[in-house]
């Protein structure tokens, strides 16, 4: 699970084969030599000391800058006249998604990659995990920061992601992995997007195609479905591993506690949202198993995994994170910044150098008691709420925040919004858009949101709309997109 795998384009009634499966072309073939060499290095670096990790970072940063200066016209202009062997990363300007997407064709390092063609590619739900131009893996990000993105992965980037997933995802059941290293005895269900080129969806479908033995043991379930349909699909599949967002895991844990969900789940993987210790305990107690959390983004899928002590460790041999304040100045270790800058050392085809992720991350200076020298981080990510709305026959209906965001983004084209619950059947939808643009967007949003809520079983929901109104931040400084009514 990842931090920014928030889905785009799934529909409430869409489910290829009702299994989240696809049957088009082939993904890029694995390069056995590249994959094995990267995997070996990741395994060795997992136990490397600070000096070994720093040497890897410095070497990979130099290669990234050299490649960007040679092959990316946008980066060549940024790096022109600089001595790359002496360049400090902090001396470079900050990259932002909106600016990069507007200059996409000059940003990428391969002239065969053009934004218009990639937009058409990700617009075709039948081509999920297909190879673009025979060699690239492509996925899209949400518009949660106001600008949807497209991200292209070359062979090196995918080899790094595969190796990090294989070697650094925590082993919650070590004995089982020794007896079943190829996961042939597991059934893995992902609850999220099942119809769109998003990182998790592409990754699952790519794995299914690369390893036919696992094809029947991987299933995706749409979180846009009503809860009853999600429960029925999961019970039909009977997964041993459940991967989803914390808010969806909490919803399913409540169903489990109420006796409406019976699953043989032995592991729960979460990511993409904040996971508090209380939520971790609730989910683990409900399913009677361990919960593993992770952190990633569409820009770098496997940024951090938790260790046996529950701490997130940054994969700092392949990714550099800089915590900065609102003026772009570095903040001391142990303190959160206003945002976080990512430098992806694995992806040379779409250089991400000091890229503004928009997340608030704390990087700790102290070593973890687990023994790893990979830095410990805390992520203050999404803090949206699950809404409990009035349903039929005096029932309440739980609606996931990511499902609401998906509907507003995909069906209404509204990315700048805040949805605040004001009562069991009252919602306030606001946007910073003004004038005709804002009014038209809210008109589409009210209709799409109303249709979706009715499909979920919510009844008599009133949606008030306001344009030209900026989203309100919480006391913590976070700006949530979906806010539940306060408990009374």
C-alpha cells in the first residue's frame, strides 16, 4: 500500500469480471540480470551502516543528475553551467507537479513519451499494466493536490520497487514465508480502485500477469461499492491477506466486530492515510492478526516500510526526503516541515529532483532499536474522515473519504474542494473556484455526489454548495478534504 495511490476513474458499478482482472497486452518483461543485481544490493543495504547508505546515495544522485542533464531538456536547463560533481542538492530549485505536468514533454528523458499519448493510454481501462512503447510501466496519480499526474517507470525503477517490496516489507509470519516463499498458499485481496491506472492497481495486475500461478490468488474489490457488496465479495474470495487504506480497514473491522464479516485474514496491510496506534490496535484485534503499515507515493511507490517495532523506515538508499518549512528551508531532525521534497534516485526517465510531495514528514535522527540504520520517519498524511450518514429504515451508512474524493474528481472534475458533514443528512461542499467555473463544477458535483450516496444506501441527504471559499485547516495545520460531523 502506498501514500498516494488514491484512485481516479473507478465507477461504482465497474468491476472487470467482478474480480479486478484484465486481459489485454503484456507488461514489460523482467530483465533477470538487472532484477537480481538490484535485489542483491537492496538485501545488502538493508543491513548496511550509515557510511554504506550515504555512499550509495551519493553515487546514485550523481548518476541521476548526469542522466537528467543529458536527456531531459527541462533538467538540462536547470543544471546548465553547474559543476555536477560539486553540486549540493539544496542549491537546486524545487520541482512542483503542476509546473512539471505543463512542461511534461520537455521534462521526460525519452522523446517517445508524450503527454497526449500517455493521457490516451491511461484513459483506456483495458490497458492497465500493459507496456507503453513495449518497455515502460505507467500509472496515474489522483488530483488530491489539485493536479492529476502521470508517472512512467523504466526497467530500473521497477526493479528497485520489486526489490524493496520483496526484501523490506515486514515478515509478519516468518515461518509461513519460509514454508511458502512464493505465496502460493495465500489469497491477497486489495480494497481500493479496480478500474484505473493507479499504482496499486497496476502493480497487482502486473504481478498477476508476470506470475500466472498467483493470478487466481490476487483479487481487487472496489471501495466504491456499498459495504454489503464489499463484504460479500471478500467472503466469497476468503483472503488470507487484506491490503487497503486505514479508513477502509477500520470500516471492515467494524463489520467484523458486528459479526457481518467472516474472513480467514492472517495479515492486514495498510497505507495511503494516517494510521494511529489506536486504529492499528482496533484493526488487529478485530481480525485477530498483525497490521503492517507502509508509506509511498505515485512518485515513489515504496518509500518506507515498518519494522518489527512498528516504526517506518525510509528506503534512503534509493530516495532522499528533505523536510522544509514554508520558505523551503530545512527543518531540524525530529521536527515536521511544511512539506517534504523527494529526490527519486531510481527513475532516470522522469527525473524527480527536489519534488514537492506535499506531505508533512518527520525524519528522526535517532537509530531504531530494531538495528536498522535506515532512518525512522513519521508521516502526517491524509486525515480525512469516514462519514456516517442517514440511511434507509433508521440505519446509518458509512462512506469512505477516498470514495467520496474519487466521485468528485472523476465524475465532476472537481479537485479543489472540501466536504464537511454538518448533521446526519447535511453536507456542505465548498470550492475555491469562483464565478461560472465554480458554479458549474459544483452543479456537476452535487449531482454526482447525490447519485453516489443514494447508491450507497444514504437517504434524504441535503448538499449545500459554496464557491469561492477556501478549505479550512484543522488546528494541526492539516487541510482535510472530507470532515465528519463532531460526535455529540
